[in-house]
């Protein structure tokens, strides 16, 4: 209950502005000032969410599956590569330019190639999510490992700690805040990547649902899909933030000591 009260005090300005905007658009569309096919009434969006609950739930599950697989692959490859770049100067010189180049190519330019390679199934969505998430995970891990305090490193060397012990008990713990920040960014990017992949091709997922309703000029359906995507993003971000609080609880203990 205390956490709820704290959240209300912290975010009530956002809530007030959101309620004002919803009320304004409800009035402007009802009064004929704003065309309903451009911005629908918030009540129409809510009605769509209720009436098309089963359809939206099916598309949501597909998008969540794509996000889970794509994010899992990105974390499983991105974090180890960031560690490798930190410990191997040869790997840094050989691989880091490829990591940078991967972010300079517009995803839309790769879509024809991806379709030829992967078709329209789950694989193409995972590949696009990987391109979105890979860079922040690699960079956050690499940069996090670089900020290890030299005084602590000297202490561990004086204690004859092995490289594994230095990594496990010092460098990884100090890099963890940066790594978790990269994961928090990646969960949002993963959702964006899944939506883009569904736009490019396929017949399932919230991105496909939004594209289909947009082509039929059903703005209420478009906004219903956007609302669900936003809620998923907030939930995923909150889950990672909760994990961060658990894993970094020792930092709060140190501050309170």
C-alpha cells in the first residue's frame, strides 16, 4: 500500500495530463472537430479492446513470443560478446566495427533480404529484434566492464585473485548496473523490432493487426493495438526494473550503512 501511495504521489501529474488529453479528444471527436478516422474517441478504443478481446489476445501472445525469443537470443549473444570485447583487444579490433555497422543500416533496407533468407515466420521477427537489441547489450556490457575502479583491481591483484575471481566478484558486479540498463533499453527495442517485423510480413502479431486496421481506416483498432503495445512495454520495463532492484539490493544497503 505504501508503494502505491508513493507511485501516486510521484506520477499524479502524468495522470492528470493524460486524463485531460483523453477528455479533450473524447469531446473534440464527438463534436465533429476532429475526424474520427484520424483520432478516435477514447471510449471507442476501449470498446474495441473489449469487443475484440480474443483476437487481440491471440495477436498479443504471438508478439510476446517473438519478443521473448528475440530478446533471449540477443542477451545470450550480446552480453558474452561485450565481455569478449573487453578482454580481447584482437576481438575488439575485429568485431566491434561489425557491431557499429549493424546499426548504420536501415532495417527497412534489409527487409527484402531478410524475407528471402527467413521467409515470413518467426525467424524474420527474431532477426529484426536481434538487430534492434544487439548493439545496446554489447555496448552496455563492454562499457560497464571498463568502469571498474582501478583501486579495487589493485586490491584484488594484491590478494592474488584469479582472473575469474576478479571478474565474478568485482568487474561483473560493477558492470551489472550498466548491463541492466542495456537490458531495460533492449526490452523496449525488442517490442519495436517485433512490431516492425510484423509490419514487413506475416499474418499474426500486434504489428500485423495495426497494419490491417490502418489499411481499413479503423483508427480505433490502430489505437487499441498501440495501447496494448504500450502496456506490454511498461510491464516489461517494470519487470526488468524489479529484477534490477533485487540484483542491486546491496548498493542500497551500502548507501544506508
